């Protein structure tokens, strides 16, 4: 199990995302097939869709023989991790902004978030990149490692499935406001622990931790997301910048609360955000290994009591 986490993490660092036959891409097609047949403008239909998408692959991995699960886990971790791709996109944004090529920097925004890049200038792109690097590090790097440590392959698959569904249907618009509700809430629940782990890592890398923790806790509660507010607020403190504010999405404009107490993000901040993401991923690997060891010992104690 321990080698599985390390092997999956190493594969992401060496190879990045699989360029062909990515399991998440196949899951996305499966989810689109289900949406085509199950879509109704109701939360009940959305809950059925979420269950039909998440439960089968999770149970399929859980039902594998123990030895086969050990072989599947590093592949599942590798396929679920997106840390290296995230770092590479962040570097591309930084390079384009440093070169003054705002138009090309905009082309990377959809890789990071759902904001409309046409409304973003250089400073707006820098802010979008920093915020997205923080949030996506939690979702695409910390969460797979944490869930691998807590629940093995089934945990990794369940989280990645829920997170992918949120990216497909978790929008507050006319089509998905009801149908995507269950997927978005499940993603929130499964992202709760990883987001707090990410926050603690950020705070460990920030100066004056005691003062920072109070500010982060206060600011995070003003954010509409139960998880993104924590990781963005803690990243803002670790980087010494202010995040949040007016944000343009395809569905409209949202005025997000301001997080942090420093200046607005700049091109230089993007590079530091990439470095913060990399450090956070490395620490998260250690957290995943510790969680696995703790879970294994707890299971042994429980079996001895029976």
C-alpha cells in the first residue's frame, strides 16, 4: 500500500496525465451517457444520476481481490492526480504574462477554471491562475493522496468520480441548478478533509501562523464554497496577497469576498503559487502515507477486539 501511493505520485511527476486512454476521460463519457438518459430538471433525478455514476466504479474497485486492489491502486492514484499538469499550466501562464502575451495567456485559463477569459486582463489572469492553482491543488493533488490513505482504491475512485461530475454538471445555471445539486454536494463532502489538509499545509508554510489561522478561518466562512474558501484564503496568506473580488463566469458575475491582506496577485505571484502547489503536493504525500499507517493499525486493533 505504501509503495502504491509513492508509485502513483512518482508516475504523475515523471509522466504527467496519461495522454491517451485516460480513465477520467472514459468516465466523463459514461457520465454524459447517463446524463442523456437520466436528465430531468429536479434534484431527485440529479441524485439518481450521481449514484449511477459514482457507485458502480467505486464498488467495482472495492470488489477486487486484495492482491489485485494493490496493483490497481497506483494506477488509480496516477490517473486521479493532476498536480504535474497543474504546475505546467501555471508555468505557461507565468511565461506568457512575463512575455506580455496576454492573448496567449488567456488560452490557458480554461485549463484552470471556468471563468470567461475574454474579460480578463493580465492582472485578472494572474489572479485566476493563483486562485485556481490553490483550489485545484486541493482537488487534483491533495485529495487523491488523502483518500488513498483513508480508503485505498475505492476512496480514490469515489472522489475522482464526484469531482469530475461536479466539473460536468455542478453549475448554478438554468440547466444544472437542480440536476447538478447532488453531484456538487457530494464533491463538497468528499473535498472537506482534503481542503482542511491543504489549508494546514499552507498555514505551515505561512509566517505568523497564529494570527494567520484566525484570519483564514474568518475569511473562509464568507466564501460561497465550503472548501475553496479555506484553500484560497490560506494560499493568499502563504503568498502574501489578496484574492477574491469581482469574478466573471459564463453564467454571470459573482462578487467574491476578499481573502488575505496583501496586494493583488502579479505575474511573480503565479510563479510562487506554482512553487506552493509543488510543496503542498509533497507534504500531502507524507500525509497520505501517515493516514494509511494509522488506518491499518486501527483495523488491526479492531480485528484483535473481535
